[in-house]
């Protein structure tokens, strides 16, 4: 028995079978490896962004920097040339991929997807690739199962040869059939599982793909912007719809909110802290100034609001230097292109007479000084000669000697050339007196402004707290029959969308227009801001993404409407839109008009014959916007650095008596919120926006060195009735 067993272990037939089996298995392994090989995918070139390694050549770094930021010839002083890499964790808010710009700079054609992200194509390609992979895997598994079946058949055949005497042929066939059915069931289950997972992953893709976004601004399908073209300058280019996912959520929230009450504090300010401040800039505690030292001529630059600040600063300077002020002149601006002078906007006689107790104001130089060559005698002083926000000591040391010597000095520009601190108390109060009392719009502007307010209030007999200070006697027209026909108050919201091309160019930010936008804004800067062009070439300034993260960029129209919706303003709210020509035209305002259809401008409210006298006079049109914003029941700004927003805010604080809320977005916090626009839920977005705006409504006294025109809550302009200092100060005055 033992010998027979040993002999069977070394049977030569068995050795031949084992060799054949080994050969078959080797062939099967090679076939499986061939099946598992996927076709090669061409490598996509991606610009290198190293961490600033010293081994990288400066050429590569410069190429990357110019490709990503496209700012080599930018001109604003608020930014610097971009670094070779973007800040970590920061995504392009406007969907401008670095790869597309880099491809164009490195010679390879830009990918079409980086311009208009087509989510449908992305899904389709992803689905086709995944389906192809599953089919390949299915083929491999099926082929492997077939090979296993062949092996089993061979094994069963060998078993029949060696075990014929045992009679187990029928049992082997039954086992084989069961194994085959089980294998097919497993394969079908795996395939179903793979397709289920593929469907689930595709369904999880958001509507706004963030794959082509660097800072939170998402591109959308080309179909969503197809046909939306707007004219800029001499050419046309497509406009992207930013934040389409968030805009859809906002539309849904507004639809649901129609039956819900608005937030209680939406149209209110913190009443108790605000009511403690009362205006008192009209109080005087000095003798009139005769202006005996000489004459000051001021030619103010900029638009209507910049010129207003320059006028009040000039009044203060005239008192400081004991000089007579010539009625200020306004320089022609290549940006605003307006020839309006002081008397075309403000009441000249009221200005002269109201300031008589403070300074002497005349309309022109005396005859003996008109023939002087001011440049030849050294009486011309420009902005380049005076530091920004210069202290009073500078003028006493450098400007007063010129006046005493030549009897006249001409200040050209005079933009922000007088500091807010340190300034003597009465001089600071004179500033407030000039801004809030001495400057009154001419009757033509007041009349059109009153008509504008009446139509915004839907002809309801309602008179706002600021009407009499803004439109004077014409305010009576909007309040007639108020006692005999009481009616429900018609409220409206004013929105200053500071999004003109000059602001967009000067901000050095990007707003989703791609290469065409960057080239257009760069060309505009070259023409209108040549000094900034030189600064950009000689100084390293912050990049556009860095400016946005620091809150230096104005809100785009899409961001502004999301803010309003998150705050709780209902869809039917009447909105007065202030501003000149919005950069991007009507297509850029589509998000605003879609969510708030009751949005109007001065051009919509006034007929062509009524607005015709103001055509081609941007400063006079700005005066109408000033009236519309200052008198609104609520005022929202998109850029706190705007002069109009600053002056309107201060005017509402000074005359509003705590009933004129102003919405000031914290742009730095908003930037961090909008970065998450592709994933954040509406409720969280709403809570974060409301919290950020609520903090900006806190009542506080003017911070040191901040504009007194924007922050009049200070002892020089407004008296705090809860302060013990008020009593002692008034006792000293009496």
C-alpha cells in the first residue's frame, strides 16, 4: 500500500498535466494584464507654481506672474505687482483661471473651459470616461471568469481521468454549474454597484462648478450667458453671470419671504444711542474774519463730491490764514467731462452770506490783482507741492508767506490736502458748518430732486426728515394735503452702486470679464491715470486677489443684490439706483433687476424733457443722486471709500435724528463669505451677512483722523446730550 502511494506521487502523467496547467495560467495572466491597460491620455500642460524655490529661474517666475495677474502695466496706487504665486487657500472670485492666462503666455492654446465653464460638458465627459472604465473592468472580469471556467473544466477532466474508479463525474458537474451561476450573480452585482456609485457622484456635483474658480466666483454654463453681450468702449464681449448658484438660492428665498415679515431693524437705527446726538455746528464762538492777509483762489478737481470736500477745506484754510476766499472754481476733468462751475450747482449768494460771520468770500479778485502773472511770481501751488492731509502748521509755514508777499495764492487741485486731526476745535466746526449748512443746491436741482422724491414715494403725501435741507421750498410739494388725506408711508431703499469704469479701473480688481476686461481697464488707466501707470511700473503693488481679500474691491452688482436679499429686503421693495454709467451696462444689472424688479434710476423717474437740462453735466446729475440717496428711508452702499457714499452717510447722520439707517458692508468679511459661494447654504449666508452689517450699525464717535464729513458724531459737529462735557462747554460759550 505504501509503495503504491509513493509511485502515484511521481506519476509522469501528472507532471505533464501540471506543466500544461502552469503554461495556461501564465498565458491567462498576460492576457489579463493586457486587458487592464488603459489607453494613454495626453498630458495637460499646467503652469508651474513653485513655492519660490531658488532653483527656479526668474524668467519662469515672471511668466507665471504676468500670466496669472496680467498686471504688468496697471496703474492704481492701491495695488502692487503680483507675486509669482497666489496666496494659499485663496480662490479667484471672478473665475479667471491661472491656467488659461498661463497657457496664453507660454505659447500653448488656452483651454476653452477656462473661459466659460461648461458644466454639462464636464459631466458628460466624466460620465463617458467612467462608463468606459466600467465596461473595461466588466470585460476583464468576464474574461477572467471564463478562464477560470476553462481551468475548472480542465481540472474536472483530470479528476475524471484519475478518479474513474471512484465514479464522481456527476458531482463535479453539479459543483461547476453552481459555481458558474454564483460568479455571474457576483459580476452583475458589482456592475450595478459601480453604476450606482457613478450616478451618486455625478448627482453630488453642484450647479456652479468650482473647478474653474480661484476666489469663489464661479463660472457658469456657456448656455446661461449665450446671447448676453454688452458694449464696452468700442467692442463687445460676453458677460459672465457670477454667483449663479447663490442667485438661484436668493430668488427662492425672496419668493418664500413674500408672506413673512421683514426683520424689525431693517429700516431702523439703534434709537437710544443715536438720539443722544444733536446737531450743533451752527454755534459760533469767534468774531468775523476780515481776511486782510490776502486772497486764496482754489481750483478744485474731481467730481461733484470731491469738489464739495475741497470747498469746505478751502473755507477752513481761509479762516486759518486770515485771508479772503474767492468763490471756488471747478477744474474740467477728463473722467467726468463736466464744465459746471460753483454757481451751476450751489447757491452762490447763500454761500457768501451764510459764511459772513466766519470768513470773507468774494466772487473775484480785485482789479489791481487780476493782471498778475501768478506763475511768474510764484503764487501757483499744486497738489504735488502739498502733502496729502497736511497739517495746519504746514500752511502757516509755507503758504501764508506767499500770501503775505504776493497778496494772492492759487491752489490747484486741492484734493484731500487738509488733515482732519489735529485741527483746532472751532476750525473743525467751521468745516461742518460749511458742508451741512452753507452748501445748498440751486433751485433747478432742488425742483427736479423734489420731483424725483415724490415719484419714488409713489406720490404719497409723505415728507422725509431731510427734505427741507435737500430741496428747500420744493419739499412742500411732496407733503401737500398731508393732514387732510393721510396715507400709508411709502418707503424706498437707495443703493449707490459705485461700479463705473473709473472705479473699476482704479481699484485694480477683477470682475469676471477675463482677458478682455483686463485689457480694457488697463487701457483706461493708461489714458486717465498716467501717474498710476508710472507707479505700477516702478513699485510692487498688491495683486487683485490680495486686494479682494483685504476688502479693497467694490462690490459687484451680483454681490450687492445678494447682500440685499440676505438682509431681508422683500422682492417688491422699491430701489433707487444711484450711479453714472454702470460698467457692463444693462447686462451687468440683470441680477439686480431680476430679483428686484422695482429698481429705478433718475433716468427712469424723470422724463426726457425733465432730465434734458442736466444732460452732459455729470456733477449736476450727481447732485440728483445725492438727493435721492440722502432722503431715502434706507441707504446701502457698495464701497465705503466712495465720496458720494461718505457724504450721504454723514448728511443722514447729521439730519436724520436716528431715523435714517445706512448699510455699510464690511468688504473684508464679505470677501471671506463670498469665497464659499459654491458650497455655503443660504441660511448660513444670511446669518453671516446680517451679523456683518449689524456690527457696522454701531453708534460711535468719530475716530481720530477720520473724515468729519462722513463721521459728524463728534463735539465739533454734533453735541452728545448725555455727556457732562456738553453742559460745561455751553456755559463757557454763554
